[in-house]
């Protein structure tokens, strides 16, 4: 009995599921390229201070969820819990701020120590984008439109776009005090985490999913009451551009993001079929982060989508993307005096772009056809010594049983044409 198992909160992505992941990644690459985004790849671990400063000391991620370790020289390193801070670090480090505007995308694993649940693991995967160099609200709307475009092309439908503004540092101070005044009345009823948040970062209470805190936040003052004129106008322009793009949306005055660096626009795309943890993509604007991390003042907006959530959504909808791929063809070589021709022919078929199953166990024809049926191969190309002597092969349709002889020189054109 195997005594080794994957660590809690991690999972193996087995071959029958990998096709869904490849579908998501392929579609994402095409959609991002159509909006002129280029791929960037950052290290899986960074110095711990990068995330503490970038994400915010008061966030749950920094306080409770990071995987941090010391290297042999005693330096603290952290497995990345998100990728925006890493992308910003790379942009500053490599002098990319001289090449604005920048449009970058990424995909890869992230790590957070939290309770595993449906669509959320301790090692999880995200894909996302960062658009750097513009304050324009039209860009915010374009990013949201791109997210909808991506999700639709992946195969999702019936999703809801939720949008809000989390204000700027100037107007958020007033809102912070409003939340302290409101939630302070119910301090003893708040969960333990939110009692701490009340003192350190009361906006985080709005993101709490516990039953009591969720109920209390329903009557919390909306941030729209505290927005300054500039932030209010920005949100109005974002929604105006969303209408121009033809994107339906819902204003959610309680929507905040789980990271401290967000300013102004915040958005989520939700799938209500997933239960409480229903956001499949989320993002927002972060106009101060680059300066706070040592760069020059530069506006930016980004989003990220959890790949595990996207896979769950596709499975729930029984999307064609969840169908396991099968070989195009079985090459059944039977009773040949030499392996030379079938091996060379096998490679010709594969170089022509066909996925070909070949039985190296040299089983009989009946056993090979049974194997092909079991895994769903649609056609079998049967090559015996008699056929080889006549320079033909028999092509069999595995569904109908119909067979025809084809000249060997014509087979590739027939199969690929």
C-alpha cells in the first residue's frame, strides 16, 4: 500500500482532466493577444517583504495565509500568494516603466495556507492581466469586457458582472470611520477575525463570509456615500463605457477586494451555481501600488481568475471542453515479418498531425480492436503482411464496422484531408 499522499490542499491534475486546463489556457492566450497583452513569467517565490508591502500588512493573506520560509542565509522568502506584486516588482526592476503603456498577462500556481474547499486549494492556479500606465475609466471597462469575452469563449454563460468603487486614500478615510462607527455597535457579535479588522482595516469586514458578519454588513453604510467627486465621476465613466461595450452589470455597494492595494474600480464576475465561494474572476484598479513599491507614480488595473473555479464551472455545465481527448486512429500491425515499415509509417502519420495509438505488445487484431473500442478510437488502420505486399491497408470505421482498402500512398491525404 502506498503510504505517500499529496499534501492537504494540493491535488494532482490527472490526464483525463488536463484537457480542460489546456482548453482554458489556450483560449486565454488567444483572447489576451487580441487585446494586445504579452505574457510575463515571474518566480514562484519572492522576498517576503514584497508581499507584505504590496498586498498590505493588514490583509488576511499577509497575516495568516502566506507560506514563508528562511533560506540558508536566513533571508525570509514566500511562495507567491498572488502575482500582481511580482509583476510590479519585475516591471520596476527591469526598467519597463519607460515603455508605457504596458499590457501583461500571466498564468501559473499560487500558494495560500487556508482551509481547502471546492475550487480553493492551498496550491491553486490563476491567470490574469495587468494594464499599466493609464487612469482612463474606458480602460477599466475594456478590462471588464475582456474578462467577459474570455469567460464566454471558454464556454461559460449566465454569469453576473458586479462593480463598485473602493475610492481613493482621501475619501476612503471618511468611509473607514463610517464603518468603525457602524460595526462598533456590534463588536461583540463580530467573528474573531472581524473584531481585529475593526481596529486595523474595517473594509475587510465587508468581505467576510461568516453568517453573522454577512448579516451585519447588509445594513452597513455604502461607500458611495463617502466617495469624493473624482472617484464618483470615474465610476460613472466606467459604467458609461460598459454600456458602450454592451456589458450588463450590477452595482454592488458592498463589493471590496481582498487586497489592500486597490483603488477606485473593483469588480467581480460571479457564478451563483458555485455556492458561497462564487467569484470566478475579480480585479480592480491600483493606482498607488507601483509608487509604494519604489517606482514612479503610475496608474494600473488588473484582474485574476482562479483556474480551479473555471474547471468546476465547465464541469457543472458539462462543457465539450471536459471531454477527454482520444486518439484519431489505431494503427494495427498484425503478423508482419518486420517492424521496419509500420514504425516508419507510424511516425509519418504522427508528423502529419494525427494522434495515433500503436500496440507495442503485438497482440492479435481482435485484442487491438477491443482496446481501441474501449478508449473510443473512431478509426482503425489495419496493416497485415498481405496488405503490405500489395501496398494497401484496410481502414475500418469503429462505429459502423465499414471497411475499405486504401493505397498506402493515399492514406495520409485521406486521413488529413
